[in-house]
């Protein structure tokens, strides 16, 4: 075993670092959290800058315009961009990380040509229409109905937790096309143009106070059959195919951010007065910070194990679910500890030093819910990895 | 970067695992309780396998391996619950000392493990590494030690002993002791997971295996998760000590010891819980893993020490 980076990896890191040093000062000022048009413009400008520099779709295969970077290079790229404080993937999240990879794996050449280059250049923003009010953890029970009418599907129903729907051009939409088949066998994956008549987007205000997510209502929305990706009723498999793209890097940006935050919190604890000293004089505070730091380091090492495994085997191992479960718990602990250290300072949420820590504390509550709740991760690990029997249904 | 066992490391892992299966099945391990965790034959098997000498150069009868290999070996010893002064003896051998068995202690400990079966006690403190002959220590054996396979003796004070670290790096030895202990602990954490999972699949209540209940299987998922993250940290500690790391070595080792301590202790308790009433019996092995974990953690300074060291690095 060897954790050192190869010479070519180090060259890649130096190249990324040099580019970031040049590119980041050229960015326009960051828009406010509620100015969605400006946020879209900002995120897509950044995506265009990445594209021009050859970093767009870093892990996408080169035949589809990506960089075709190795998992290790991908890790380096994510680490460097996060450390440099580069913009988050933002509104390009679904296009780059989910819809794009799905199209690469399953779409026709026409569909690929129509969308992939535009996603990479930041010209096309995607959202995800998967979850429904009645279909969360049990996603396959989704009910949004699509009925074939000539060369169109006519869609009626409702989606929820659709991120960036109000600024998106397209959505990846899962619909029920067969109500008689077993739930996983009657779903179809459609490309949804967001300007189609009959779509109503209602932003959803979260406990963070912002509205990244929307509810989307469909009334007789007509989607051309040629927008179908994969076969009719094969949409569940199509939707799951992106997991094979996952190489253990999904949460690297998150992890690096939390590693920075724990250092900042330690510094803050040394400054914040408590009794006659500082919060740092509290044994409990120090030791919990030490534990969290060790746990985040442990996740960094786990990430490298997962990446090595995926480089060797080409498929993601068990590292992803373990990471998600463990990281969620650590992220909660980090946020909770920050709240204790901040005390009343936490109440002024927009001020320094509270802002990042309070946002993180609230963010933790979404981490343990989104993309498979902590409870679902425990089911996955116990049933698929440990081979424990399923609950009878 | 290649953070997965290479071919040689895999071969070493499976060789030591086979050795443990052959020489240290649980009946044998339990049988060692009456002899302080050691028998001439089992100890000889460890020596012959190179457990203590593997880092010595081949010219001195070793295998010329590094800490990465040592960590892989000690993980398996922990998994099999192999008793004895393993860490002290390995480090003494690596430092070129001739004693057959050496147990590790802290200067201010009032309780020392494996005193009667060791030739000497090694103390590592800020000034250096000290070797104290066993017969120079007045120890009183404890009738019922916490871990039945880790015999301990009460001592009131330790003689200063002989300084033996000419040319040795004291802080490196300290880190090596932590990494090897962490490896034992991570092996224990994994064994505890396996034991709990096997029982939960087999034990029937309410007409079905208890492992089908989320209330039980989620405990097992958490056990797996703790063990796997700790394992990544422990391997990273070994790799760092061999100079092949990507960060600060002391931090990597300290973090590994902290995570392995947490994993072995928490998994030990979870393993007892998953076994229900049976877990509270002497007959079921769950308590042996938990007690070994608790003993190893206490003998190596306690998890709080490592949490403080991590905090100091922030």
C-alpha cells in the first residue's frame, strides 16, 4: 500500500492549482442566495470557465467531451477546487453528475449530441424529477402517470424535491407507464423540456430559509416519445445506471469543506470567551473536536481505499454507503458542537463567526436524508453487504 | 497511489489468518486462561511465523518488512483474540533486545499486564525507552483481571530500569506501539461485527431471524461502518510510518488509535447487545472481545489521550 501520489498526479495537481490561482480572481462577485437568475448565471459562467480550461466533465469519458480523468485525478481536482474556495457545482449538479452520465450510458446518439455538449459548456441546466410526495425512500412507488397518445406521452402528477427546477432547461423525469406491472417494472425515464405547457413550478422553502428545491405539478404535459431514454418500462434500471459512475468521489468536496470547518471551529473555540478562559479550555469541547478531526481523516483514508478499489475493478465497492452513513453522523456532530461553542452567537445567523457553522448545522440535517436516508443506508449495508435477511413485506 | 493490499500483503494476510485459525481457534484461546494467556507451543508458533521479527532485516533473521506489513499481521492477531504481550515483544525484537517476552507499560501505571510471563517490562517515556527486568519488580497478581486472557499485576512503583534506546527514535517507537495496538483493536472490531451478524442471522424470535428486524440489522450496519473506517485509518497509519503517507505521520497514527479504540469498544458493547441474554453469559465469546478491547485501550493510555492529541494538532 502506498498513499503517495504519482509524479503525473502531482503534475496534474500543480496544473489545477495554477489554473485556479488565475481563474478564481476573474470570477464575477457571488450573487445573493435568493437571486436565482444571477445564481444560474454565476454557476454557468464557472462551468464555461471549466470547459474552456479542459476541466468540464472531469470524469466523463473523452469521447463525450469529458476529460476522462482517473478517479485519483478526480479526487485531486475536487480537493484542489474545494481548498481554493472555487464555486460549488451549483445549478449544474444534476446535468453533470446525474442526467449527463445517464445519457452517456443509455441515450441514443441524437439525444447525446443534443444535450451532452451543452451541459459541459454550461448552456443547459437540468433538474431531477424523481421524488414525489408519496414516493421518497420508496422511490419505485412513484405515481406520476404518463399515457401514450400518438407520438407523445401525456403526463399528469406531481414531483417534489426538484432542485433548481425554476432555473432549469430540462429535467430527468421518472413516470409510471404501466400501472399493472410490479412497481420497478412500470417506470419510464423521459427528457422533460421545462418550457413545455402544463408544468407549474412552486419553490419550496426549506429549513435553511432558501428555496433550492421546488414542487413541480404536471397537467396534461405532452412529451415527445423521442424524449424517452431507454425502453418503455425500463426507466428504473436507467435511473440506477449512474451509480456505476460513482467511484467514491461523490462527497469529496463536502469532506474537504468539513475538514476546513473543524480547523476553523478549533480556532473559534480558542477565541470565544467562556468563564475566565475560552471554550477551548473545556475538555469536552477539545476532545470532541479531536474525535471529529480523526473521523474526517478516517473518511479521507476510506475515500482513497474506495478510489483504489474502483480503479482496480471498475465498479464502486461498499465504500460509498459506508461513507454516506458515517459522514452524515460526523457532520451532525460537527454542527451540533459548533452550536454549543457558538452559544448565543449562533442566533445571528448571517454574521461572522456564525454563518458557515450554522449553515453547516442545518445542512447536516439534509445530508442524513437526501440520496438515501441514514436508515436506508443501514438497510443497504446490512442486507447487501452483511447479507442479513430483509424485513418481510 | 494504491491504497489496497498488494499481492504480497494479501499473501501475508492470508498466511497469518490461516496460522491463527490453526493455532488459535477459540477453544484454544479460552484454554489459555489458566496459563496467563500463553503456552510454550502457541508462543513458539507466533515466533516461528515471524510475528515479532518481521521487521528485522533478513540478515538478522527477520523478513525485512515494514510497519504496513506489521499492521496487517496485528489486525489478524486481534481478530483471533491472540493473547500475550504482543506489541511489547514485537517492538523489543525490532529494537534488537534479546528478551523472549517484553510487556509494555506506562511509568505511572499501577497495574501491569503479562508481568509474570514476561522477561522484562518496557517503559517508553519522554526521556527514552527503559527496560526493567521482571524479577526486579514486586508485583501482586490480580485474581480476576478485567480480560480473563490479559493477566495483570498490581505494582506500587517501578524501578527506573536500564535505558535501551541508544540510536532508537523514542517518538517513532511510541507511534509504532500505538499503530500496532490500533491494528489489534481493528481486528477485534471486525471480529465483533462478524460474531454479531452470524448470531443475528441464526437466532429466531417472533418466527423469524432477529437480523431481519431493522432494530437489529441497523446496529450491525453501524458496527461494519465503524470497523471499516477504522481499518482505513489503521492501514494509513502503517503506510505513513513506512514513509509512504500523504500527510502528517503522528496525526495519522493518533487518529487511527482513536478510531480503532472507539470501534472496538462500541462494537464490543453492540455485539453483547445483539446476543441478548446469551451475550451476558460467560459462554458466549462476545464479552471476551469487549474486555480485550477495554484492556488494550486502558493499557495504551485511553481514548481521551488520543482525542486530546488530535485536538492539539488542530
